[in-house]
C-alpha cells in the first residue's frame, strides 16, 4: 500500500507522516508490548526514510532489549513507534494513526505469551512467537 498516513500522540506534541508502501499489519501479544501499551500492540511497518516526525524534542526512546527500542511522547506517554535500530524500518502503532486507518491485523505474534483478559477471535493466523516459527491453532481463551 503506497498511501500516506498521519498520526500523533494524545497531547499532540509529537506528530508524524509516513508514506508507504506499508508492510502487513501485525498484533503482538508479548508481555513487553502489553505493559508498554496496556493491551495488545498493533502496528504496520514502513521504511524509516519514509517517516517524518514533528516535535522530536518531545519524542523519547526506551531500549527495551538488545534489538529493539520503543518511541513515546515524553509529555503524555503515548506509545508511537517500535524500531530495530539499523534495520532501516520502523513500526507505527495503529492506535496513533489518524482515522480512517484503513488497515486491519493480518496476523498475530507471541500468542503463547498472551494475557488472559481477552480472546483473539478474528480468524487471522497466530504464531507462538515470530512468523518464522510455528503457527498455533486459535484457541478460545
């Protein structure tokens, strides 16, 4: 998809524009993403060079592992980006995009780490961890 999307944090201190193409949209259910967003994490990926950020003085980054950092607004705390530095790509959180988003989740990752307060009922592929690992059967819990 080669359209342009816009997004921003809750308070508006950080805003962004990204021009596609965008990769498939995923939902991550790992414990880190759950703690960071308060629920599942849904995102789409774009080349880093196609992203323009305004308000970078309010954008802060947290290195959550050796291979990932998470971008958020220092003013309101909104979760905005996930990046593997050096990959040339960045994930945009769907909740930060200005509607209409016109995207839906294509698959789910880290479902074996999913918490128990919700169910995945959309019929999309589910993977135990990454998409290069085993796919799991959807469950009712």
